[in-house]
């Protein structure tokens, strides 16, 4: 059985709610505090493939000043540059993300992760 992983920020209420929801389901996920242990570009690409989103920007916090300051909303910025930005500035990663095998969901709302359990 594959371990369920949560890409987690303990200071984020949605991330805490999602972790609690998993625990209420009897799941003790692997917790990755991505701000302390940034994800590599390859790890981010692997997660993106598992999410049911069409654009890399859907897994990014597009309202953060770092996103705007780096002009990442510009349509000429390619996916590789977006993955690089998330790896070097983990604050840009939307949170939480729950990964279960070949599937992943962003926990906004937290209940959305239930469909991959």
C-alpha cells in the first residue's frame, strides 16, 4: 500500500483542516513541510502530473507578491520556469496538496482530497 503524503504548511488553516480530515479518516499521512524542505523541480513535476489540473499555475499561489514581482503571470513564462520558481520559492506552492499513489488533489476545500482516498 502506498503511503499518503500531505504537502503541508502548519501555519495555514486549510492545511491544518486537511490534515485533521485525513486523521479523522484513520490516515496517518507522511507530512512534508515544504517550507522547511523545499521540493525539487522533478518532485513538483511529478505532483503536477498527478493533480487533475490543466495549468501549472493552478498549483501556484498567484496572489503572492513573489509571484507578481517575478512577473510569473506573464503568458510567455513557460512551465519549466514556473516549476523552477516554486522550487526556489516554496511559498508559491498552493497548499495543501495530498498525494495518494498516482493521484493528487489540492485541499481547497479540504474535502476535495476525499475523492483520492
